[in-house]
């Protein structure tokens, strides 16, 4: 799931619900940049890696955390 909703962090880490979340922490005016950052993340990790991870995409960087 790709989202901008920060509440998913609580659902995944506190309530242990779900996995495979990519959180975009980018401002709406950087839509092209968001697409570029997301494309880099999707190229770097396999579908299997992303299915069990929580990834935060921010301007100029991303954080990848395995959940299991």
C-alpha cells in the first residue's frame, strides 16, 4: 500500500496490523519528485521485501524497516 496517511505507522507498529506500507512524507507540490523517489524505492527492493516492510519516503531519502 502506498499512502500519505501517517496513521498507518500506528496501525503497523502499535496495533501490529498489516505490512507492506510505503508512506510518502512529501509535500503535494512535489508530485514529480514523489514519483521519482517512489520509483527509486520500487527499483531498489523486490516485491517480497516490500511486502514485509514499512518504508518512509522523504525528500532526498527513504527509510526501510523490516517488520518480521
